[in-house]
C-alpha cells in the first residue's frame, strides 16, 4: 500500500507529503533526511524537497530487511530475527500472554531492538556480535511489529527508538511500562533527539536510561551489560 502511495507522489516531494505517505511524524522524516536515509535539498525559498526515488529505495530496504555485509558480521555471531510477517500474525496471541520462551532456549537471553533506521540496526547488530555474542538479538522496524514481537518473545531487554512509524516510540514505551506482562523486561531508549527536544516525551522516559545516538557506541554496551544482569 505504501509503495502505491509513493508512486503517486511528485518526483520532488515536501517533507509533509512523505510523512503522510509513510504514516510518520514530520519530525521523523526530517531526522531520516539528517541521517542520510533520504535524499533532500532546499529550494531558493528555503523549502525542503525530498527525492521520491530515495523514498522508494528506503521502502525497498525496509521491506527487504537489507542484510549486514558478511565481512562485518556472520549469522553465527548473532541471531537476528526480524520476522515481521509472523510477528503481525501472532499479535493477538502474543499480547494475550501466549509468548513463552522455548525451554530449549531458556538459558539464552533475548534483546529486542525496535528501530526503523537501517544504519542504527546495523550498528547495534555489530555491537551485539562483538560484545554479547551469547545473546539472541531480534529486530523490529516499526512500533506495531515491535509490540507484537515483545509480547511473543518476552525479551530480557528492549532497546526502543523514540521516533517510530506505526506506533510512536514514546507511546509504545508507556504501554510496555504499564503492562504487567513486560515488568521483567528492562528498557533502554535510543534517540537522535537532544535533551531539549525530548521534552514532549518526558511522560514516557522518566527513570529510563536514554542513549543519544551520536554516543551509542560509547554508552550502549555498558547499559546492556547492566540490564542483562539477573534481577535480584
């Protein structure tokens, strides 16, 4: 459906047009441009224009789950399981308490990354492979799929971006924190927003560790190590 809507866009789109088609906030699209995920430029009048072709490429990457280069990481180093289709199919069952860990894998801890940026998905995969090769990493690239996978997997740690398509990350975090099913899961928030820009999301972030994405490599490993320690 998104692909058909993108095809109807002009070759040079406004930020608002792209946000409408992708079902995102305008600020989320602006951050995608800042991260280099979408090609954009400004008109002489100062208005941002985004190339429709770059939006199409982004959608193809998202739905194709672009792989991490094998030279950088191998399947044996970390188990990455996006599995969006099965997650959507099991949403109802998972959120009703159907998600139990397979006894055969009870000793392997699980981390669920809910992040729509392919760049930061790759970065977290590399960090996990290097520092936590014994941990199963699962990935969802929007809030709806992430919520379903959280219910199904019952992860030990959730790493959640604030700005997400589907369900806004802050709303997702608030739901996870308020639901008894997720009380044992520890939360780490990652964001491109600085402290001032996080103000509107303070209701969801209070008491949680927040990693500013430019500091992700420096700060995330220590937070993960702490969060993966057994409770009690």
